[in-house]
């Protein structure tokens, strides 16, 4: 009997210790909860050009430090009006864009909005000037709202 306890004792003790450590990690929020997304610096807004369609776009890079994927589900800006989440679809040398209801922010990854992939489109913006800073609030499926600033930049200039 004592021989049997010597063989079973260490594995059972190790399992019990692992259970205690995992329970503590979960209790302090280390497992099963998303960590809020965060901005990777300021964003930028494309300065509308004269004679172009009355719209502009904004770009941000959002990081997700957590283990649970999140989604960008909407945005507002200081001027009000609708903001459309959109994704560019490339088809050979041509392409088009489509409105989407959410943009993924992968676990331990990032969502990098850019002119080549996804962005935020604002129709009929007010007059903007290069160098101006604009306030945005981004909303997510799991994370709290994220308040950010974006600088207005002329076409061809990128941060």
C-alpha cells in the first residue's frame, strides 16, 4: 500500500498544484476574459480633394493584446453624420469596396486600416484642412469604446 502511495502521490500533488494555480489565474482575470483593444498611435484622415466625391476616409491601427478576438463594430466623429466601415475587394487590376457590419481585430493581433484594405468612410464631411486634428470614438463588440485622434493629411502623404 505504501509503495502504491509513493507512485500515485507525486502526480496527484502536481495535478492539485496545477489546479490551484489555474484557479488563481482565472480568478484574477488571466483567463476567459478579453483584454481591451488599444490604439497603436494616432490615426489619419484623408483630406478631400476639390472636385472629388464629397467623402473622406479615416485610418487607425488597433491592437488586441488579449486571447479573445474582437471586432470593430462602429465609429463616430466630432462632426456627426454616418460613418461606414468598409473593406476593399481586389479583383485583378481592378477592385471595389463593400460596406461591412464589423472588421475583425484578431486575438494577439491587429487591425490596420489602410487605403489598400479597410477604412472608415465619412460622407459629406465639413471643410477640413491639412494638419487639423479630429476626434473619433470607435466601438467594439467586446472592448469598451476607444477615443482617438486623427490628423488630416493631403493625398499622397501618409504617416
